[in-house]
């Protein structure tokens, strides 16, 4: 019997991965290719979009070659991506106007301040669900159009395309025939009106972005064109599952019902709650589209931790406290329990739920007891504290209390961190079988679209590992009070 696979492309912050999902919707094979992080002395973060384009092609070839599958067995292609990161390119040539700007990058902060000073952000959160911030794509695109010669005039003439990295990936897969994005990614640009589900003309005017540069909006399980995978397939297959990476994790985790919650750990951490088909706007968090399928929209509330796995990278590369991320677990367990050091990792400002672009990172609460292990533990725990602060805000704003929080991503390998998160939030933490849930979510959407997968069967096949809270209420309050004091010190510096 002929086998069938879905190929999912996960264009993430650190690498581009190719994942093969088998006929049961489970991970069969994966392969990744890293790309450079372009960071200048001002802390701006970018990627070479052409390097990523080359890696998309390269990883497709490697997945097919190393998995030894028949390319003809690929039935559909899906895409997931680092979200607010954005590329700007020439429509006729496909050449980028400049480096793609990564979601972490704060280079548009002054531009946002200028817009806000002239009252340009009035009502924008009610339209887009997003608080004004250089974190989102709109400000990044506006910065490009303002700072790169002739780009604004070209944009006005319709000679430039913009898109989050799903859009760039679809453009590569279809040979430049499809300039499309899905609603989940569009809702993270700060240009989509989540009430009307259309690009917002007034918001585009505020940012000075001509609407002619915007991609076509599609359902997450919509038609994005066809691909022959750069000549590897005799017959092209549909690209029919596209979703932002964190929303892909939410879907793959089975968070289909209002109140279900997940945290997707990676370079950053996205904490997300399914809030159903009705919009709730939070003053301190974002409300976006989780997915839109067959014309039905499901919304989510979220907060993004800018520095999660990136904290561990900094402990290794910046401070030299560890040689590998794996060392953080043992050091955290070995740290002196009486030490009260906190790390507030505001390396490029601090985001949800605090929103202070010029905040600076700081270790707070050190004593003579503080050494290598204590600093490492403070870094690890900073991830858990940031997640807890976001969940606390979600519960307050929605009235929904999650019965568990599902988690995925590389940092979930750290058992100390998983137990700490369960303890500090007083809720079970649930891990799935796989780390690559973003790509799996996109692939499962595509597989459902073509009739390969059944959602109920996917739920039955999920394997789960639980961490249950064991910390006393008194200790939990003491630790969270200490975190709140540390954050206030950073915000008031």
C-alpha cells in the first residue's frame, strides 16, 4: 500500500526545519539548517532572507534524501514560522530590500514613540488586539520604508511585497506565484482588524504602509498554491496548512476549547490561551487569531516572553557560566536554596505584561551566597516567573482558569524548569511526546484539509507527561512577591 506523508516547513528564529508527518499525523523524520543571527552594536536583530530561502530549498532536499522516502509519497506541504519577523522584497525580482527584521528587534522603538506622540495609536488596540509596540511587524515595515532609499516610492507603486516569514516561505515554495499569509500570522502584524478580519486601512495609514504591499489573506487551511519542491516532485502538491508557530503549538497540543492554555518555549516563550469565538481585549496582553478554518475564527489571548531559551544562550555565550544548556538542570538543583537572586532578562526591553521598551536587564537580590549555580538558577527561573506573570494576567482578564498548562519546546527538557513552573503557578504542567509541535500543528492542519487525518484520532494518539505542583502556598507567594519587586526595580530604574 502506498504511503503518504505531509511535509511541514518550520521557518524558526534559529533555523529552518523540515518535518515529515506520517499517515497517523506523528513525526516520522526531521532535519534542520541553522542560519546566522545578524546582531549589530545597537542590539538590532536581523536575518539574511536569501540565506533562509537557500535553507528552505536545502532542508527540503535533505529531508527527502536522508529519510529515504519516495518524493511522490508527499501529499501536501505545510508552513509554520517565527511570527512577527518580517521580510520586505521586490515583487519582480524576489530580492530583499534589506535584511529581514526579527521579532526580538527593537529598532523601531523611536518610530513608535513618534507615532504615539502625535496620537496615532488611538483605538489601535481595539482594532488589532495588539498594544502599540515595535515588537510587531507593522512598525518594522514602517522603519524599512522610512530608512531604505526609494523603498517607500516603490511600495506606493506596488513594486514591493511584505510578509511575515510564512509569506516569504510560501513565495519560495511556489516560485513567486503566491503572495499569501494566513490570518494567525496576519493578526500579529498589527495591520489586521480582528473585528472585520480585513487589513485595516486606517492602521496602515498611521504606519505609512501602502496597502498594495500586503499579502492576500487566507484561512489557515486555505489554498496557498502548489509546489513541486524545487523540482523534486513530478507532480506538484498543495500548500494547504499555514499557521504561526505558537498557534501551531496550540493546535498540536489539542487546545481546542476556551480556557485551554499552552506555553511554547523556544528562543522566547509564547504563552497562549484559547478564548473561543468571541474577542476579549486585554490592556496588557495581546488578542490575536489562533486559527481560521473553513471561515470560522478562533481567537487567543497571549503574552510573549522575549528571552526564554535566549537566556540560557546568554548564560553560555555571554557569561560563560555553562558549556551546554544541559548543565542548567543540575546547577539549578545544586544552588543554595536560601539564595534569593532574581534575573529580570530585559535585554531588549521587557514585553508582556509590563511593556517597557527601554528597560534594562538586571540580577537583583544577590548576596555573598550567590555564585555560579545561583546565577544559573536565577536565569532558569526567570523563564518560569515570566510565564507565571502572563498566566496571572490572563486569568484576571478573561475569568478563565486553566486546569493545566501544556508545554513544548527545547527548554522543556529541563526538569527543574518544568517542576518550577508547575509549582509557581500551582497548576499541572503537561508535556507532549514531541518538541516540534509548531511544525506538527501546521502539518496536521494540512493533513486534515486533504482528508489524511481525523482530529479525534490525533487527540487519542497524544502521549503526555505530567508535573504536579508541590510548593507550599506560603513559599509560592514569597517567591512571586520577590519577582514582582525585582521587576518594579527594573521598571523604575
